[in-house]
C-alpha cells in the first residue's frame, strides 16, 4: 500500500491562509470518510487535528479546517501563526490489508 | 487526562527481538483500540498493528508475521514484539489510542487522539 501523497513543503506569511492536499486512491480516501490530520512539532508525537474528514477535537483551534473531494483531502490553516510551523500528516482508512495509510507529510514554514 | 507512555530497550543488535510496553494512565482502557505506529528518522509514519482492550488484534501484513501485540488489561499495558530486527527497524515507536467510527457501519478509525511521547529504538551491530 503506497503512502498518500502530500506536497513536501508549503509556506506562508503570518496571518495568511494556506491549503495543502493529501491525495490517495479510490481504495482509501475516495472510498471512506475516515480521514484524519495530525500536526507534529520536532521531538513531539503527532497531535490529532481533524477526524471524520472535517471534525476538530476539543481544544483544536478553529483556524484549522479540512475537506475532501474524490480521492483528495485538504487541510487549511487560516491566520497562520509562528507555532503552526510543523509537519502535517494525513491518514486514511484503507480497504487494503495495511488498514491505515499515512501521508508523506508536509512541512509548513511560517515566513 | 489519559496518558500513554512507551518503555523498553533503546538499543538492539540485528536479529534480536524488539519488545516495548505501552502503559495507560489517568483513565479507563475500555472501548478503545491501541495501535503501535513507528516513524523512521526523518521519515513518515507507519502503522504496525492494533489491539482492542478486550484482546482482538490486527497487524500490518507488510511486517510479514514478525509483529505481535498483546495486552494486560488489569495493568493497563499493551506490548509490542517485533522479531528478527534489522537496521530498517530503527525508528521512534509510538503507541496511540483510537476508537471505532460507527455511522451505520462500524470501522476501526484512524483517529489517533492520544499518543505516547515515543521510544527511540536503534538497531545496530
């Protein structure tokens, strides 16, 4: 099972909005509304930002939003802040035997 | 506030067996799944397998039967065993909690809402 494809890096100025994608196939993102997004700062474990494609767990800023269309999921960060500088990973349930497939990761840089 | 913490040896030689334990504190283990996920240095995340609190397991077949996950519910501990390790198994190993998503049909969803800090395992001769 191949990893979901994410852009390697995205950057934006403080206050701007950025959106980046997570592309899978009809066997994972396209087949299920079981997509999550994670934020990971260096030296820390991933932190759940989004579940069920669009839902934010308690405590996650509303500046983070997500969507899905076809085989592609997207994460938007609005009002970019310095602390948003981190790696971001998507994850989807998959009908393959590997069950869960993670994205390749996107490094967000705040200029 | 539920917390997870991984523990175990940090250095192994090739062909040895990796054994890690995840200890849950601050809450009940009931109704949750516990996965082991690893991250190779500078690389992405790989799901290894999960165990339901009651003991049911599922593994990533890419590990070719080298992986076993077991549980000790009274101690609120879950253990990972990975046999015949090689340098390719060098990674930070995380345990993470998740749940089922039941909207008509139930799936064990990848909503890993609580993670341990991770345990670095290095395989080197």
